[in-house]
C-alpha cells in the first residue's frame, strides 16, 4: 500500500515513534482524518479547537505557527482572526489534503516541517500552537525547545493534548471507552483502523498534566499554566517566551508546580 505522497505506506506507528512510520501512517488517514476525529471524540474536537483558538487569541498583523496542523482545520480557525498563519506538518499527505481544502485562504500557508528541526528562523512568530501532535513526536522536549526558538520574546505558546482525567470515575469511563468503544467506531469510519490502535496506546503512554507542564518549563518557557477540558481527557497548556530570553532567572521563573487555569 502506498501513501498519497507515493512513498511505501505504513499501516500504523508504534511507541518507538519512528518519524517515517508516523508520517506514513498519517498520510494514509489524511482524507478521512477530520471526520474520523469528530466521530471518535463525539464532537468534542470542535470544542477543543475553539478553546485552543481562544487561548492563542490571534490578532491581525501577527504571525502564528500551527504545528502538527494536519489538514488545517485548526489553522483555518486561527486565520479567521486575521493573523498570518503557517500550517506546518511532517506528513506530506496531510499537507496535500490541507492545500486541497484551504489552499485559497488568503492568510494561510502550508509547509512540510519536522517539529524537532523547524525550517524557520529565530523569533519569527508571535504565537505558536500544537494540537494533538506533540504526543507523536519522538523527542517532544526538543520540539518544545524548537517552538521556543522560533517564537518572539514575549510570544505565546498553546499546547492542546490528550491527558489523564484526575477523577477516578472519569478515568475509568474514559479507559473503557478507549479500550472497548473506540476500536469499534474506528473500524466503522476510519480508512486505517490500526492507526487508531496506536492512538489509544500513545494516549495511555503520554504523561499527565503536571509532567508536561514541567517539560514546557524546562524548555525555557515561563508563566506555564494549564486547564483541563472535558474533565481532563484533554489539557490546554499555555506559556510565554521570556522577554529577556538570555536571562536564566527569567527563563526558569516559576520553577514550582504549574498553575491551574480556571477559564
């Protein structure tokens, strides 16, 4: 089986997260990716996207990087605020599908990019964001450092990612859904059901909210905070690049536990 880019296809990735396997997997699911996400999340993906857009708060004249943008559903939402948005993804199939759907948008450009070696200069973006993509990167801490590098001093970071519900009852229901319900839904609607087996594995393996907050802070971001969405199934993390980036105390400010955002 071949991917839309013409490369040999990969049915699924694994927790080794080899970039070629992960990219090939996403190539295969690109055409049905958005509708599958809506079905599997029971429509919550739209709420998570809206919350992420509000957190980024794009403004006219700003330049925003949407990393792991997929087909650009999140990017087009950001672009409606008037900012110049770069939708970057390492899957050629996703980029091709995004261009097919949104190629005529005036302030949206698609770029193929590796999250651990971004093809952008230092301090290019007013805001950077990544939704449900950091979990698929082999070296997530390196990706967080790269996002810091390409952000202007004082610029904003927003990461929306699957997490771990803090309440045991919700956690149990969520585990039941992922183990028993999600695979059946994926077989019904996805073009590559094995890819969603990887999705389930990667969510279980991913660290909790406090650990990801620590990674963000260790990468050099400051004012790190998060809030839970959908009872903690997803967490929305926010941070800023220090205005005096070379000042070590500024870059490591707030070395204690990350704050919780209530709104």
